[in-house]
C-alpha cells in the first residue's frame, strides 16, 4: 500500500508565498481535501480529484482524508497559512487518535507554511519582534473564560498578541469584549493593528490604539495584532508608519 | 534613486521551504547582507555582492544595509526562518528609528518566511495546535526577571510554549532554569520536545517530559516546545509518536 497523507499549508494567499515543498506535495497528490476557498487556490492537475467542503466539518474532512489514504491514495489536506496554527493538522491528529488503529501507521506528514500572523506582521513592519502569543478568539472549542484568562496572562507578560478568528458573523461582539478586557491591564495608547487579507495583493493595514480599537470592524480575513508596551511607530512621509517591537525591553514610548 | 531594502526570511534551512517571493527578492538584489550561515544558503548570482558577517552585530549590519540602499542599491537583508521573529527585521527598524531621517522614506519591505517553530511543530505533529506563546530565552536584550515573568504567565495561561535561543555556549544553564521554574506550575508529565535542525534533512526529534527535560542538552539549532496540559502523544508502530495539541480544551490525558 503506497497511500500517504500530507497536511499542507499554502500560505496566506499570494501564490509566491506557497513554499516549493507544498507545491510539490500538491502536484503529487491524487486527492485534495479542504475548505473550498483554499482548494480553489491550488493549480489544477489533470486527473486529480478535488474534495472541496465548507469550513465547518474539520474532523469529518480529516476522516475522509485518512480513509482515502488507507485505500492507497496520495492525499493532500489543504490548509491556508500553516497547517499547525489554527488549521487542519490538529483536526487530522484528533481523527487519527479516535479513529481506526491502522491509520496511525500511515505515512503522514505535515508541511509547514507562512501563517497569517507572519504575513500580517511583515506587512506592518515587525510588530512580533519581541516575545508574543497567538490566541484564537473563537469560543467554539474552548470557553470564553479560558480566552479571558489567556488575554489576562498575555497582558501580564507584556506579550504582543496575535489574534486569529478575531471576528465572524456568528461572533461579532467578542473582539470588542477582548479589547475591553485588555484595556483594564494595558495602556490606552497601546498600538493595535488590523491587517485584512495579509499576504495577498489586497492587503490593507489599519493602525490604531487600544482606546480606539473597538470602533473598528474586523471580519474573518482580518488578523488583529495588539502590541506590547514597547511596540512603536516610525512616521514616514507619504506612507503609513512602520510598526515594530524592539528586541530590547529598554525602550519607552 | 531606485534603491530598496528587502528583509527576507529564507526559512528554516531546506531550500524547498524558501518561498518563491523570497527567492525572487534574493535573485533581484545587488547586495546581500546577513549572518554568513544564512548567506551561504543563498544560490549565487553573478555580480551580486555578499556582505557576510558574524551573528553578533545586528544593528551595525542593519545600518550598513540602509546605507547601501540609500546609495541606490537593491539590498536584501537575509534572515533564517521569518525575519520578524527573533531575526533581522526588528534590528533594521531600530536602525531606521535611530538613524538618518531619509532612511525612513526608502522602499523597505519585509518578506515573511517559515519560522523555526512552525517547522519544528510540523516535524513532531501539531504541538502548536491550540493557543501558544513564543519566547526567546536569551537575556542579552532583556532581563532574566522578564523571562521568568513571561514563563509564569505562559504557565498560567496554559499556552504551549515555543522557546527560541533556548541555549548557546554563553548561556548553557538557563534552559534547565526555565524547566525548573515551569515545573513549579505545570505537571511533571507535561510533554516537552527538542527539535534540532527542524526543516532540514538532518532534523532530529526528542520527546520527553518536563520532569526529565533538564537532563537533555540543547544547542543553538534546537527549538524547544513545552506542551500545554492537553498536549498528547499518539503511539505508532516503528515510528516516533505523533505529538499534538487538540483544538478543544475538553481533553484530559
């Protein structure tokens, strides 16, 4: 049996941000499985089967991929960004752990990619240049109390904070709630970035402060980065400022 | 004046993990500047000048790059991994902020890459599948007290923790100190990973627990990942276990 399963991350959107290793795995696959937005970004290969699904059935999708791999197919599970950061890799491993025992002995690999926060940070400058944390604001799979506890810890640590799943149609108010909590612990002038469609030709940056952040709208494609106390702007003529977090803590605003 | 400066991340080591966007920026540059280990990984281009330096002079190197760009050259500052994560981007912005005022109006871009923790995580499975934080253990640019405070917050939040600069010849004992601190707040059976040379053909994974971790040696090329309480192993026949952190917090070991 020559079946295999590769969980790939195609990066944030622009084709030139997909690694050659991922492109090779995609070209070699007999079957692609993933959310249709990501599948549609993959160049077509004659004879390759494409199993596009909606965004809500990760573990089912993972089981389907494992079943096909166990039948001898070369399956690529397609994530945006990096598959290990709020994407399909964990879902596949959940499916393996709770699934058929022979699945764990399949040839299974994860191919890393450029995750959204890195593209968003690069677009703005280097806001993740010091220590930072990465939190999904979705409470579909964890409690809001856990998210609050993590935001508090992040503020205590003075981490820069990259927020994934900052807002969706089903959760329009939690981002403002998160800003409200952070405002109890962080200075009102803390830098906040909204980067929409980072790593694509449509990327758009909005720079604001924690005091003003709640009045700005985010959607599913928006990465939100909340600065550390040292995160700062470098003003420019005729261009938005650079935003960066110095490596040293000996900076004051 | 057509000078420009692009700060690129060539990824963790394997050429097939360098994005096409970064390869294009490198091929287009008249001048490469960076730590020689990274410069040596870049394919040679006829006529291109290579300014290789040692690992200790980031801001000087950044000033040199800015000076060349201001003279009209197309300069690529070369980082390993992603330039925005404990690499050259923050150093360049520090140099811009404290340097010549015309530097801020140069054409300056950051090209993201696959940072080491993503390659290390992919090699092991998906240990960063939940919320996580990213800490440099080096106290060259911040105090050890700050590092302790951040480790404590990370434990309080039950983040998985990716440690950069976990050990070097000048700082051989701090990693064991960090494990000792974390052991006060996290369970002894917490999963700890050492991934050496992640994202290269020589990648090597060692899986252990927090109780045992201090007896294992790390070096400059080792990424250390300390699991969340939910991080778990999936045993396999004839292969190391998969290591992953489920997306949901409703897992117990």
